């Protein structure tokens, strides 16, 4: 009798299978680009027939949009959590800038560049990019409004201020594919400087060491010992 035992496939629930497909597609999007997402490629990645992938995503365009949305939402929840730990708005904004820096976020910066380019030709992706941009503006505006209510921030238009900050971050992140090792520090800090100026904060207020209560999670940048002031990457406006 053969000693080998045939491996049994575990039947997953539709929700679990769909999540698995999206996670695999999001990983490929981050590491290789949205153009590399095809039903066949995801099937090979998960060792299943392409027909199974098409059962959940009849169109590859839908899967591309879903993969981008998943990766972008994860970034948003990491950098600007909807449910924040104890701490002041200034501490939370400083945490945002500290975590949105370093090589750990170059992949997501490249993904945003990739998605915005492709969205010119792909309506489904274009809609998802717009949704994510709105989510980013809303999350940052909410934090700024909280700071204004607590009299930490001073701005007459939190919405416009959030756009100004994100536009500068986007501009810096647009260079994720180029060598920025000779970038002047004043340029590297431009997003932080803009935020401090527009919110009426003293210089350096958003680069002070983070309080442990506002930084309970361990993200890749902090785990790698990245200097928060070293370099900036993209987040959407």
C-alpha cells in the first residue's frame, strides 16, 4: 500500500475564498503592478482553476479595482485609523507623518502612481481611485476638525487644509520611482512644514517623538528603525 496520502482540499466559505483572492491580487498589485493581475495569474498563485476566480470576479477589471481598493484601505487604516487610541490630535497627526515615511511605503506609493495612470483608461478603477481619495480627505479632515475643536489646530477651513497637506504628500510621493537620496531636507519635510504652518503649530510640533499611547501598533517603517524625517512617500489627495 502506498504510504503517500492524497492531500485533501479544504472547502472554504464564499466570503473566505473571495477575501483570499483579493489578498492575492493586492499582493501582486503592490509588488508587481496592477497590470500583472489576471484571472489566470491569480489562479496560479492560489493553485486553483481560473474558472474559480472568474466565479467571484467575472471581469479582471473588477478584480484590479478591488485589489487596489483593498491595498489603499489597508494603508489608510494604518496611517489614519478611524478608531484612534488615547492621545491628542497633534500626537495623532505626528504619528501619521512618522508612519507615512520610509522605504516601507514605497510600494504603496508606486501603486497609487500606477492606479492613477491606469484609471485614465479603466472606468471601474477610476471610480475606485476616486472613492479612496475621498476616504483619505475625509479621514484627515476629521482629525483636523477634532484638533480645531480642542483648540490645538487653528484653521478656518479644515477641508481645504487637508487637501493642501495631501497634495504636498502626493507631490513628494510621485518620485517613488526615482532616486531621492540627494533631496534637500527642506523638501523632504515640506508636507510637515505645510501642515504646521496651515494649522498654526510651532515648527517641529509634528516631528516630536511619538507618545506610546498613540503608537500601539508596530508598522514596517518603525520596525525597521526608519528615521521618520528621512523621506516621504505618497498618500492620495
